[in-house]
C-alpha cells in the first residue's frame, strides 16, 4: 500500500441502500493514500488499526463537499458540527459516503487533501446534493432517485472543480489598486468601539478608553476621524501563528481573541486556547465567524446574532459547541496601541524638546538611530540624520507625502524635526529590531509557516507601496523591522533617493545594494517596482537561509558580471521547490516578466493554505 497522506478516526454513516434499511454510525480509522481512501476497525487501547472494513479508489471519487447536518442530530454527530458543518461528502460510483469529522482544522485538512488528490479525475461532478440521502430520497430536493443529478452547483472559487481542470485557488482576489488592501469601511454616524486606550497627543485629540463606544461625526482625513464619546478582544494585525503565540503565552484555559481571517478578506476568525484534554501544554482551535442569509453572525448554528460583540458576549457564557466558552480576553492591544499616521491630528513637524532619547539602537545609512519617547509616553525610533548624507530640502518636502502612507506592514513615519541640525526622522518603534538580526540571532528552529508568513508580511507591505506607485529602491532584510508579535514591517522606503554619497550608486562601491539589484539597475541604474520585485526574491532567500549574505563568495564586480549573464542564487535548504520557484520568478532577466506584488501575495497565501 502507498504511504499514508493522512490518518484520522471519524464517525462513518452506513450507506442506506434501501428505503427500509436502518442507518448506523460507527467510528472507523480512515487512511488516505495517493491511490485509496480506506477505513478500518480501530483498537483504542493499543492505538492500532484492526481489520479493513472498506475502501474507495481515488480515481472513482467524483466530488468532495460539505453536507448540511440532519435535523435534531444527537450530540456525537453535532460536536462541533453546529458551526462549520464538518461533514465531508465523498460521492463515488456506489453512492455517497458520509464522514463526520471532529474539528474545524481536521475537516479543512482532509477536504483540502482529498480535493488535491482527485483534482485530475475524469468526469468530476459539477453539481452535488447539499443534504443527506435518507429514507429513499434526497432531503435537499426531494428527488427519489439516488443517482439523480445534484441540485446545487459546485462553487469553484471555494474549492470545487470544473470538468477536467485544475482546482483554482480558494482565496478570493485582493482588492485592485489603487484601493488600499484591508481598509475598513467607516461612515459618518457609525458607532465604533475603542480597541485600546489612547492618550491625547495634541489638544484636539480625543481620549479613547478601551471597550467604550464612540460615534463618528466626520471623516475628513484617511487616518483621523472626528468623533464623540458614546472591544478589546479584536486583534486586527496578527496572523494564525502569532495568535497561537499570544494564547500560549497567556496560558489560560478559555483564553481567546478575534482576528482577521487569513484566507477570506472581510471575514473574521475566533482563536481559542484550551487545556481540557492537553494538560499544561494546551492547544489552540480556530473558528471562522460565519454569516447566514440574513447577515447574522454565528459560531454555532441556531445561535445567531446581529453583531460580533453580541456573539462574543453569548459565548463568554456558553460554549455551545466550542472547545471552551470564551473565558479570558487575550489581546496585544492592552500594551501596544497601533501606530497612527502622525502623533496627533495634523502634526508632522515635531518639537525636538518633546523627545526623550533613551538608548542607541544602531548606526544606519544616514546616521545614528535611537529609541526614545515622545512627550514621555509614546515609543518612537529617532533617526538623527548625519549632515551631508542626505538632500534635506527634497526629503522634507517628500516627508509630507510619506506620512500619508499607512499599512500594517509598513513602519509608520510620525513626523520630522527640521528646525535644527541634525534633522530628525521620527518613526514607529518596533521592539524586536532589524529582521536581518532577528533571523540570525532569534530564530533557532523556525516552522515553515513562520518563515512563509514573514515573506507574506513583506509582500503585503510592498503590494500597498506598489498600489500607491511608490518604489522602495533598497528592499532587503536589513530594511525591515520586527514588532513584539513577530509581524514584519518594511522601513526606509524611498529614502535612497536622497543619498548624497556618490559611492552608493557605484557598481564597485561598497554602499550600493548590488546583492539585491537586478541587471537593469546594475547596468543602467533603472529603478522600478519590478526592481523591487527582484529585491524581494533576494529578501525571501535571506529569510530561508536565516540571514546569510547573498552571493557570499563573490565580490560586487563578480556579482555584476555573473548576474548579468544569468547566474542566480541557489535554493536554500529550508525552501522547497514551490518556495524557490517564487524566488526564481522574481529573478527573471526581463523586468516585465516578473510578477507584481499583488500576484506574489496570492501565491504566498496559496502556499500558506496548504500548510494550514
């Protein structure tokens, strides 16, 4: 028998071949291989499979889909099916085989793998029955012929298949430029809830108190709203692995948070931590917050709510199918309010007397960088620009534009101090420092998900810059920073334009980013968003080598000669062929054959879907 792809104990429903034949439900060990899906008796005491009870050839499977649970189903077939309908339906020559999974993660994993192995099967169905065959009829459409064509069309965007074709990505396309990705929609008169405490930074700023409601009065600026007084579990800018780190760090049974879905734009996921069956180690479960046809929210069927706060309030008192009721709010917002575009409304020129310098962080291209406080309470990073290193007048004019760039994967520019020399650039402070150092010193045994999510963070920040027609010109791991949750943010975008050091643009000088540059930059100094794409491929290589120097055995002159004639970086040991293929796509000799950052975001997300 081929090596198993997946093994899991499920409840299997017998096939009802006649109207009078009784139904029964038995636990079986299911084993998926490239050739078959087989099911066995299972010895719980010894943890071993026993006799083979049946099997289905993979080539005979015509459809893999979910099934709507039967009415008044007993608890063993409900938990936790109320929420996500964890009932894979595998339709083959002899009729439907119904399997009841035990959790959202397991169900997603099996359906994803099954769809993958059957994707090239002949005569894949384009319609299916969403309900059970029971008592001689299909419960969904009342047809009494078991082989009757399905009554619902498969949605290929959700993982169904068209006849004889490859399966399309389940992830919906992100919004197209110039629309910034992931921007929430607000309107005047809307009631909103403060996610964190915010102390006013300027006289016109409104104090926010976490979990209290406020009404938006006027939207006159993309980053600031006029509001008046009127929740804390929402962690917007974290992904699945970061959520798990937060929950495990808190280590409380029933700890929970709500975050943006990693797969579906505009959707949300509740992440819950439980120790119920895992002792002190605990485990994390992730539940998609769904909506019904009336746009009501739910985690458990029959428990619908008009808003997510109402849903959370209910499940704080009732598990209703979850691994635990939502007992403890876990949030990264309590200590760290998110960055704003400016320290106060309309503030971009900062009084240097309000800055307190605490410690030196390092020495960059333009001078010393220090960690400090603004008005004694707001963490900031302060770049002290070395005189003669920058075209200051040009930069000061550009800073007003740069301050309007806002994305969760870009380091936020707060303002500048230009009334004295040296001038200061004041930015968001990220406690884990430079990505390059983080890769070399902090990551001992990173997971595949962790490395890929780092690349995804950078690609999303760069996709936003691309949508704003902004070119970075010096993208590399050294120009990305890591926050306390492990989120990666791109910094120093566009600053290389103001460098006055001639050596910086010399192909033989030590300061030119030769190792991150494509042929058109090395030979003609021609920068574009496509040269940023090349640099992103090199940054991915840095991530997957944990911070090694690109072309480490070559000097700059040798790099120019070799790269211009087709030489490329080798595949890192931790990067599989699909990861390396993304890098190689970034390194096409012809700039117009390289992908866009929007396309890279989708490619990386598809790989993450497989890992999840």
